[in-house]
């Protein structure tokens, strides 16, 4: 597995709340924070270990083997999460890194 990019961010909510937001970003009553571009698709949860890990399928139909991994841990008064975008190939690497940058630069806490 090739890691395309990695970022870490601290969140006020505890890890369990961050985990819930990542495992069900469209849950009724939850804040809708996952904004997809027209050429992106809803991710599927491939693996989840409460409250420390969520792995999503690719957001990009042309890169179906990509995975987005969220490692969640307790940090200070809340939680932190680290996003790693990984792929089995070494093709176009920029999209995963750009998406992670968008989440960390503009995403309010889930």
C-alpha cells in the first residue's frame, strides 16, 4: 500500500463522536459536513473499530482501489484524527492529497 498523504487535526468532540461522524456522515439529525465534488462518490466504510479506526473506500470512481484511513485517538480535551490516503498503485496521487488538505483546512469539527 502506498501512502499518498497524511494530515492530523485535533477536534473538540471526543473520539467516539468523531468515529460516529465518520462511520455515518449522512446520519439523520447529524451535521452534513461531507461535501463531495460532482466527480466524487459516497464512500463506503470498509473497516471500523470503535472508536479508533475508520477506513473508507475511494471517493473517485476512476481510482477504485484507493482507501482513506482515519486513525482516531484521545487528545487533550477532545480527540484527534489522522487521515491517510492510500492506494495500491502509484498513478495519479494528487487528488487524495488535495481532498485531505480540503478537509483539514476547511472542515469544522464533525
